[in-house]
C-alpha cells in the first residue's frame, strides 16, 4: 500500500510542478516569418490590404478545412476590412485591418474563439535587392492559464510559424506567376 501512496504522491508532485512552472513561462508570444517576393510593392499591398484576398493565400482555407465558412464585412480594402471564419479544423475567428499604409504595411487585430484569444499583427513590405521582403508578424497574450502558456511555449512558433510560411509561399507563387504583378 505504501508503494502506491508514494507513486500517487510522485504523480501529484509532478503535475503540481508542471502547472506551477507554467506560471513562470511568458504570457506573451510573438511569431515572425518573411519571404522575398519578385513582384511590385503595389501588387503585394493589394493582396494584403483586403481580407477578401487573404482567403486566397492564407494556410487556413477550404483545402485545410472543407467545413470552413468565411464572411466579409466592412470596406473591401484598408481600415475596417474584416474577415470572419468558422470551421471544424480552422476554429472560429475574426481578423480586422486596423491600420494601412499604402505599399508599406497593414496592421490587424485578431480575435479567436469568441474573443478567448486576442492578438495583433502586421504584414510589412520592404525593398530588397531582388524584390520585396514581406514580413508577417503576430503577437498576443496567452493570459494567466498555465496550460495555455505551456502550449504557447511548446507549439506556438512551430504551428503558427509553419502556417505563416505556407501562406507566404502561396502568396509568392500567386504573385510571381501573375503577369500583372511584375516588379516595377
């Protein structure tokens, strides 16, 4: 009997240590990826400045989740352009353009799962020798839940980062294969 009590005590101590150490992990996360695109800054900006266009190149689309439904609100381009989605695999969320600087950058707010997670991010265009660098950055707060902090610590960069990379590559392919997107 004492052996089972020791095993149970060890399990309780390990679970407690795991949970308590979660409070020591950062509540903030940041994910950043970039790619060089051989297209004009205008063509790149047209794609990132409209939520209706995002659906065509982001990783979270109907191919990933055939149950996904998308709704668009606000203006087609710029501040206030909004995309809302819901699906079995992609979950539920709303992304809204909050700031837009022509041919330079777009900043957005992101709400996931009825506002349970809030984030914000940007897509920035900078000139490079062989095209334009498009940098996608997202950051947010995971709150005080130690399990969310562990998940963020262990998986956020790899999961969100790989989705960013996929989306950036899809956008690059789309723009570089479009004759109207040629670099100026």
